[in-house]
């Protein structure tokens, strides 16, 4: 089952419009058009409109970092998926920053996933356990609850399009500290695909793209990408540096090209 490699840059609450535009320019100089890789940039809400006019669409797609589930109404301060529908291809939903700092519940995230799909935007659903949950042996239960609730209002056909990023919270932005071991990650990803297969069938599970996120950098990206069942990476801090991010893309491209032409590497 071949699924296109996906590399997502989450710029979080960094970079003003000018800085975001400069970063896109620098990335564009370094990144070629890759048929086997999809590169998605998630700048702040403010930069989406100007970047949508600047990006080379053969190289990049845009993602929101979040949006509100109602299509319109008296929700001061919010932006809806309906407003974003012509600007972005994807939206990150349920990022741990939203769950932790903004107390987003499983049900709110479910409603956001449904609203994104209703508006033709592909959700990049983030799931993952805290350190305490991990130590208490609750990882599977947490992932189960996050995945099944978030997808519960979608049809099997909708779910085929969804991207799920496994991002253990204890491994996010901890470059000097703990990072997920490939084995932990493999188990968690296998479990996510198993859950989807149980609920919606193997055919659907085989189509869903699974990403890993958590302090990925240019040195270890390939080790994560090589893990069975991993279709890409969601990159935070390292995506703000054009040398590092373009090196991550280059290592994914090298890996894909070696897979396409194994004999050349003998
Ligand atoms: C993220 O923002 O989802 C993330 C994984 O960040 P970092 O790469 O900095 O850990």
C-alpha cells in the first residue's frame, strides 16, 4: 500500500507575516519539486492569506494550526473552517498545545474534525499521551479515546483522507531530553492503524496516513520515516530553520529514491 510521504512544518505562534514570507522564500530556494513527498506549511492564521498567494503550489501546501467548529456566528476572536476553505488544504486539529493550554476536550476536537471535513479541509489530527499517562501504562487507552472520539462523526470514506499524527506530549520540543524510541513509536502507530481497522475496516486503515511528531530534526528524521507504518513527520522547532527543514525534506527524498531504485545502492 503506497501512501505519499507527508512532511508538515508547524510554525506555532512564531514569525510575523514578513518573517513567514522570508522563510517560504528561503525554503523555496532549497526545496525542489518532489513527486513522492508532500510538504505542508502551517504558519499563523495571519500569514495564511499572503502565503497562499506567494507559495509555489508544486512544492508546498498550506495548513491552518486550528480553527473553530461553527461555520459562522457570534464567536468573537475565532476563525471558522468555512473561512479557511479556499486558503488551506489541511488543518492541524487537537494539537497537544490546544489540549493542554486551551483545555480542548475530546468532543470539541471531534466537532472540529467534522467541521474541517464538512468544509473540504483535511484534518491532521494530533494524538498522544502525557508523561504521567505513559508512566501509568495508559498510552493505549489514551490513544484509543482520542482517535475513536475524534473520528466518530465521520464516514469511513471521510476517514480514508484523514492524517493522524502521533505526538507523545513528553517528546515534544525536548531536543536535549527525552525522545520517543522507534520501538515505542512503532507500537503506538501500529495500535492506531489497528484501531481504525477494527472500526472501519482494513481498507480504510491502509489509506490513513500516520505521522510522527516530537523533536524531529535533520539528524533523526530518517530513522523515524523508516519505521514501518510511518508516512511522514510533523516538525515544530526544526521547521523554523530553513537549513534544518530542507535537510529533513532531503533525507525523506533520499529514502524514497533508494526505495524506488534499491539496486543503485548496492
Ligand atoms: C509540534 O509542534 O507538533 C512538534 C512536534 O514540535 P517539536 O518538533 O518542536 O517537538
